[in-house]
C-alpha cells in the first residue's frame, strides 16, 4: 500500500501513513471474536457526511497520541504488537549460548550490542573519528569524491543517491543508477518556502547542524558559521532538484550515459576513479536527474574546499548519530523526531533496536520470525484471496466502457503476468561475511552495511531476479513493483485487522482485499500504466485510450486537490494521483471479488449490519488513525499517499454500492451525482 520504489531521493521518511485499531477484537473468554469495533463509531456522525468519522469518530475523540509517537491507529497498534513478537525472539536468542557465526548468534548479539547503552555512551563519537580524520586530510576535489565513494560503499548515500535495480527499458537486466540527493531537509521546497511551518522545520535543522559541530569540538560562533556555509551549499543543490511531482515522470528519470560521456559532461566528479571506488564495472549507468549532477559539478569547482569538508563532516556525523552516545541521538531526535514527526519523546531503546535488527539483518531475523509467527495456512488463504481479486479485476477490465478491445487485451495480459509473493522469500540472503560482536554496535552496523552494499553491487550488469524480496517478513506494508510486474504481501500485513483466517469474508475483503486491489491497480496507475507486462517502460496504449486515461487522471488530481487537511493545507493532487487511483480502483476490485463469495451474495446481518455494510465498515476501520500536526504537514509535502480520512472518503464518494449500502442521498456531504463520479478501473 505504500509504494516501494527504488530510492530516488536520499531521505527516508514514511513509516506508516495510516491508522490503527485498539479493537476489542480477540476476546479471550468466548469462542467468538469481534472483528468490527463498534464502540469506535460516532453515533452523532452521519455516514453520508463523513464516513471515516462515522466509523472511527468515537475512537478519534478519545484517542491520545503517546508522547513517543507521531500518530496512533490501526497500523501503529499492529506495528507495536509485531514489535513485541520480535522482541520476544530477540530476548530469547540474545540470552542463548549460540554457536559462533550462526544466524542466532548474529541476530542475538547485534541486538545485545545495540542495547548495551553503557558501552555506547562511553564511546561518545569515537567510532566516527577515523572518518573525520580522513576528511581533515582531504586536499582537493579528487579527495572529496574518493571519500564520498567510500561512504557509499558503507550504504551512506552521501552527496548523491546511488542504487542498483532493473533497467527501465531493458527490465531483465540490472543497472547502476545515480539520483539527486545531498539535502538534509526532506525535499527541495523546504529551502525556498517561507511559511511559518516551514520556518520552524528549517530552524530545527539549522540548530541540529550547529549542535553536531559543537558536540565535536567547535565553539558556538564557529559552529554557526559552518552551519551557514553548509546550508547555502545545500540550498544550491536544491535549486537543481526536481520536485516530488516532477519525479513521478519515469521517462524523464531515464538518462542512460556511458562513463566517457559522464566524464565529458561533468568532469569534476572524476568518474573513472569514482566508479572504481564504488566497484561498478559497467559501460553505462542511469543518471536519474542530470541537472543535479551538473550543479554539483559546477559547485565542486567554485565552492571552497573548507565548505565541502564542513559538509562531509556534518553528514557523516548525521548518518552515524543514531548509533552514537545520547547527546548525538537526542540532537538528531530534536530535528527528525520532534520538528518533522511531532514526537515529544524518543521511543524506548528496545523498540529502536528491534527495528534496527530488522533493518540490518532482515533475512536472518526474518527466518526466526516466520518460524514462530507465520503459517502456511495463512499463505494458502491469502493466495485464494489474491486469485479472486485477479479474476474480479479481469472482468472489470473487459467491461470498461472507455477502453478499446485492443488495449483491453494487453491490459489483461499484464494482469495475468503478475508475480504474486506472499509471506516471505524462498531464498534467504547470505550473511556469512557479516561479523557481529556483542560489544561493538557501531562496527556491527558497518559490517551489515558493507555486506548489503556488496550484495547489491554484485547485481550490476547481471540478469534481474524477479523473485527477490526487498521487504522483510514482519513488515506491515505491501507493494507493487513496476519493473518486476509483481505484487508483494509480507507476513506482517497478513494479520488482523487486515486479515484473519477466522473472520467473515466482509472483514477480509474490506481489509486485505482492499490492499490487494490497491496494489493491483498500481500496475495501472499513472506511472504503472507506462510499463508493459515485462516491466519495461514502453507504451502499450492506443493514442485514443491513452488520452481518455489522462483525462481520468486529471479528474482524480482535481478532486484530491480540493481536500483540505490542516488550516489552509490541502492535498497535493498531482503528488498523490497514483495512490488515489489505486485506492479508487482497489475498493472496486475488492468489492467485486467479495460479491463472488457466499456472504457477498447473502443478506444475513451480523452485529446489525448487512454483509455490504460490514465490508465498508472494515475498509474504514483499517485506516483508523490520528496524527500529530507536524507529522501530517510533513506527509503532505513528501508522502504520495493521501491522509487516512481521504483514503476512505475519496474512493467511497465515487462508488455506487456504497451509496446503496448506506442510503447516501443528495444533500449528504459526500454525495456526488452519478454522472460526475470518477470511474477508471
Ligand atoms: Zn500504494
């Protein structure tokens, strides 16, 4: 549901753009489980005015966002209960006597090293000092690029984004890609916007930079001067950056270049030596955003060496801050946690370290996780659901009144070619080269990063393995990958309230069914529709059908542009088009698939609600959430997903069966006349 794409920008943000539920769900006493939390509803709200509030309003009124969180809701609840499961595993393996080099030893000792706060505290920023000394010794531009390349081999996307993935126009082969990067704020517009909320974030970032310099030996006047120089440099990078909306055009992100050509166009990089240090042996690479590289090329020649060294110094410390002593951890938290995410307090150490273990040793930890918390039965039931959705989607495509038969046939072929991945990978990643020592947290992180980099690097110029996973098993998310033409559902999302093998179909189709439909639609959203069934960026549309599709996309953009989130902040319709299309398509497909089931054709009420009503209630329940304002503002700027309320109300106001199920009439706030409703897939 959150689209997982090759990292284009260097900044990592969203965790969960969504919701929660504290539901009374599984009762321990009786045999019956309650799958809908009726106490969360707002009896004073009208279904037709705001369905999201009708279903979740009672809960929203009472929900309190804990000081350590940016939001509360269904996703967070599930995330936290999954963290508890993961912690149980880690507590157990970290206390065992494991054979040296075994997965259990690596996973257990990694976690233990991260929990050893006394050692970490004592070391201060000692682990970074060798890198800072290297920066001090740099005397020219070649030295800068050499250092940057070395950091990239430790997975620090310093100065620019770098990654390996399928070639957009030859999707069976992997290619190395260079992307715009270098910023410490979430995206370019933060450097230019002058509204009050942006100013608060910029001030927090600048304070953080100064703090990092004072913590590593500068007096406050020097730190302020360095911060200014660094910020001006980043702002110049930002002038060349594409906006998040411009980045949605895959054609313009495809610029294959040979190394000699790069050297001719941007000689300051010293590409031959850069590629050598990166370990990339290939004739050509993709440069996602050439304007950024041209700008850096210019700045390498015009910006004083000292400013560059200041820049490197801060970003190496910034990358490491979370693994250093509490002064560094807290400085970073004041910026990222408080100013960007709206958290008041940092999450407890064990939660951070469980996530870090998952991030760094995902496939090792994941093996222990699925053994304990995933069943083949769940996988089987899920595959049935996915297959039913695929059948429903095919029928919808064949019935479309705006698409020609020729294009329909190709669309159906693409749908049939989907690879479906459920639960976890068949081929676990190898960690034999990773060394983990209980007393050396920082070195453990470096060892994992280097291993991951070498793994990615080994793919350059080789055929693409379509079955490879990039989400770890406990991840509560799902994805569609255009180059692989595949949909992926990790074990983490196959839990209540998305999915429960014992729930009635209305619950599962309104929950995980909607998620499946959403991911399938991504294969046909404004971006996905530009890729063919083999994952190549290649037009398969007739001109006329393509024009109609673009006009429909425009309707989606206009509708979501009209939704106001906070004071004067509204959704960016262009940034969120793909996700909104997937939400609108997803509910259609999930509903059609539900109608194939026995319950879908029945009228028996449960808890006083018809099967159709339960389907919609389940859908609105999975998106239950409440966010801190700071967090909501940041998401509006960077997240391609709409806020939860509009992920529910937007699709439903365009969906006829919802009108019937809840008797929505003219005069209700969600009412849209039948001929004005958006119908795409
Ligand atoms: Zn999505």
